[in-house]
């Protein structure tokens, strides 16, 4: 995030602590896509992600006074969202969170159902197809791997920030990141044996 | 494990930008002399590049509206709760102040009255009466303020 962006976040956080509604709207507008995407990567179901999205912002309003302004708001926000998502998954999927969930990962992903926008040239279609395969492979991974990939590549968090959000040591984050990439590649090569992943 | 195998284990993390400076330099030096690892690194770079470009799902405008409305309601509830707490603290403080301040006043009035009528010496009864009155007034004020505040919020 740019320096101006960080200052704007600080201003909105200060405003929200005072109960300023505009500050809340500003924060939601700024984080809406990133937060929703992250929750969707974790729970995979749009309806559940939407519910958790609302719960996260209610939690932000409830806890904002306890937020230490010297810390990173992004990490704090994503930690709140993660805790809610993990609690939710524990409630509705009592099986181990480290295991992939059933066969529903084989179906269309939420990302697949997104409007594709403008008609694309042929190479862009191929590129989109490739990314669809990647998206499917990510969805088939266990939660802890999906999460670390989302935080690193979509939220562009540093390893230290991921460790903060997931409350795990740096070495664990690195191990998860490496294993998630390796497992994803194995999955891609198994599903699309003829494809060139270079 | 050979040097080659060790570096190969690091390639995925190298493409993810998750290595230390020393590890990065070690990998870079090896890649200059190893075509196999260089090709492998290209494969990882390609995959991590695709991961960075995955489509971003957008929350619906309806979801945003509902979220903002619910959050605003929560903020209003919190503000009302804060206000009620402040009023309660004020009222309790006021009642105590009134109780303490009234003591010398009533003592004086009682003495004056007992000068006029020596049979009249009800200082403690008067003081207790005043205390009850002060606390009753404070409580009534708190209830009235809370009702007024709630009505104001509903109209807003």
C-alpha cells in the first residue's frame, strides 16, 4: 500500500475509534475486495464468505478501541477475519482443518463464476484458462495451504506479516508456503498432464 | 543431500520471494551454472506469477450496503451505551455531591429551627430525607435523559 494509502487508513481508523460513520465506509471501501477474496479462499462458499465479511466488520467496530494504532491494521483486520473463519469452519466442518474438504473443490470455483469482462484475444483466453486451472488447484489444497498462498500472493503480505496473522513461527510459514506450492504443482500436473507449467 | 538438491528445495520459496538475502544469493549463484535448476526456477516463477494474477472476486453492492448498515447500527448502539454510562456516572456523582454539600446546610437550618423551637431537633431525619430526595432526583434525571436520548436516536 502506498504511503498516502497508509495515512488514509490511519485517519479512518482514528475516525472509527471516535465513531465516525464516514471513516467506517472508507475502510470498508478500501478493504472490501481483499477481505472478501481472502474469506472466499478460506471457506470457498460465497454465501459463507459474505456472512463472515459482515461479521468481520462488526467485530472491527466492536474491537477498534482495543486496536493498538502503532501496529499494522491490515494484519489486525485479517487476523480478525481469520479467527472468525476458522471458528466458522470448526462449527460446520468438524473434521480436521488441515484436510481438504470433500469433492466440492472439483466443481466451479467462485472465481470461475466471475463475469469475464471484455471479450479477450485468443492468447488472453489461454491465459485465463491457465489461471482457472491454477485457481482449481489452489481450491483443492487444505485450508492452511490455501490461506498461506492467498496471504502471500494475493494480499502480498511479507512472511513476517503472515506469521503475525496466522500466529505461527516464521519457519512454519515458510514450510507451509513451500509445501503448498509443491502440492499445487503436483495437483496441476496430475490434472493436466500434457500442459506446460513454465 | 548434495548442494544441487538443497538449492532445488529452495526454488519454490525463491519464486515466492520468501528467502533470506543469503539464500537468494546462494540460489542465484547456483542457477548461473545449472540449467536444470534454472528451468525448474522458471516453472516456479510462472506458477507464482499466475497465483499473483488470479481473478479477484468482488463482493456484491448489496453485501456492502448490508454490512455498512449493520456496522452503523452497531456504532449507534455503542454510542448510546457510552452515553448512558456517562449519564449514570454523572448522576451518581451529582447525587453524592448533593448529599455531601447539603449536610452543613441542613445542620445550619436545623440549628436555626431548634433556636426558634427547642423541641425541634430532627437534623438526622432531615438529612436522611434530603439524601433520599437527592438520589431520587438523580435517578429520575437519569431515566429522563435515557428516554430523551433514545427518542433522539430514533428520530435521527
